[in-house]
C-alpha cells in the first residue's frame, strides 16, 4: 500500500503559502511529488515523479550532463543560432509572435539535450507533438476534458517514440557499443540524456518504456515552461521600457541588469501557481501536523510574494530588489532542495550579484532570448493584442504578437 492510498489519510490538504514553510516542504524527504498524478502513465517513473533512492540515483546520473560548462556552450552557441533561425521570417516581415518564437527555439534546444535527432522537415511535426504532450502533462490545471488530454498525450508519446526515439536509440546504441569496444572515445559520444541513460543502462536497469518517457519528457517540459516564463519576462520589459524609454539601451548594454529583470519576472510568475506533495510518513511541517498520505499544497505565487522576504511591495515588479542572503532572486520558482529543477541554470542562469565578467557568466536561455529580441526592436503590436490561454488555470499566454525592426 502506498502513502497516497493510505485509508486513514485526511481528505483535506494542508495548504502552505509562506516562503519559509514552503521552502521547508521542498527540502523534506518525507514528501513526494504529487502534482503530476493526473498525468498517469505519461509520466510514470520520469525523474520529476521519482522519490527516495530511485530519484537520487537518476538525478546523480543526469547531473553529469547538466553541468555549467555544457550550459555555457548552449548559451554561447546553440541558443543564439537557434533563435536567429526561428526568428528569420519574423525579422523579414517585421512581425512575429513571442510565444511561438520561444517555443520553437526551446523545443529545438531541448531535443538536442534529450537526444532526438530532428531534421528541418520534421520540426513542425515535433513541435505539434510536444505541444500535445505538454497539455497532457499539466492536465491537473486544465479547464477542458482531462481524460481526453491524457489519452491524446499517450497517443502523441507513441508517435514520438516510433518516429524519433527508436531511431535515436538505434544510432546511440551503436555509438555506445563502439565506445565499449574501445573504438570511440567517451568525449566523442553525444552529450544528451538518451546517451547518458544508455551508457548506464546496466547500473540503472531501466525498462525500455521508462527510457522512452524520460527522453520525451525533457523537450516538452523544458520548452513550454521556459517559453511561458520568457513571454512573462518580455511583458514586464515592455511595460518598464514604455515607462522608462531610456532604459532600453541601458538594458541592452548591461546583461547583468537585464538578467535581474528576468529573475524578478520568474519570481512573480512560477510555472505552476501551486505544487503538490504527498506525505510518505506522519510528520510536522511549519508547526502543523501532517498524516501519512495527506496532500500538501504549496501556493507558489503567495510564497514567492511573502512580504517577510520580499518586502511591503512584494506584489510589484522591482528588479534588483535587496533580498535576504538565503533567498534566491527567482524565489521558489525552480523548486528547492532535492527536487530543484534540473534545467534551472539553463533557463534562468545563475544569480548576477557580485559578478562582473559577462564572458564567463551564465545568463540563461530566457535572458539570452530577451536580449536578442530587444536588439531587433521587439515591441508589442498595437493592432494585435496578446491573449491569455483559457484552456488552463495557469496564467500563461496563448499568443503575444510583436513588431520587429527588419533593418537590424
């Protein structure tokens, strides 16, 4: 019997909305992930849903790939080239959509990280499939038919597996075999999740279906959460520059300041408005008793706006605000502790405080994309307003039209 099915578990969840107790909950080893239970088989045994020894083993392994030097390579080479490619038509016509640009950029990057070899003619198919998987994975917050979303997600996963994952497994298995024979040095192998899993298959003993779900997970979660965060950041930047026109040039000349704007936006707009945990044992949290099997709901929005940490103006967008030493500028948006987001530094970079060398600093994909769009004159399209996505209770955009300067 699992904790989630414990017959004596209270029906009512414990809700946490202050920063200190929320952070304590993230650190607790007696709370397992519960947000994606409604995603069902789509996310069974994916790293974000693992707990205890299984989670530690998988995370320790994949941390070898998610290293800062690898992220710097992505940031200096892959992301600028990819967003320039994806923005080509928008720059030629002078108008585009922020959400589409970001999602296409991040899906292409995330497919490289996952280990999917996507040629240009296949990209639109991959884009559509990953959109379906993202919707199914967040069925908990959907305002539409959740059963239909889950079923469609499984169909999309089957297609991704047949068309992209199985060919990638065949190619990488051959490379791994060559390495084990001594014919190929380790540093000549692809630096991606799939290769990492195949190299360590004997130690992990992962069933084939788990490998499929793990590899598919990275493109949909990385691309959609990061692109939504990017659009929120750009919205704040547009508002700020409209009120402070001279700051646009200043932000372009100071990437550290631009990153502080991104981090403040991340704090105000966590990917999920709340996250859920399930108690694996009777415990006490923030002075409150929690029974085994009881659901714990962490209100991410309120925790990230706790006045005891962020001050009397915690609801406001104030980039570069002074923080306590133990608080991150993005709050708890990337989680904390054992389940902190693996791609945190890829998306948001590292905190800029005290750093002066931009050539070695990791700014993150959101700041890198924001700088590119600002350099090319991005501004809201006055004739086509943005729209929010009404298919989810998450505060995300469905479209955000912008004008660009084709001459830059």
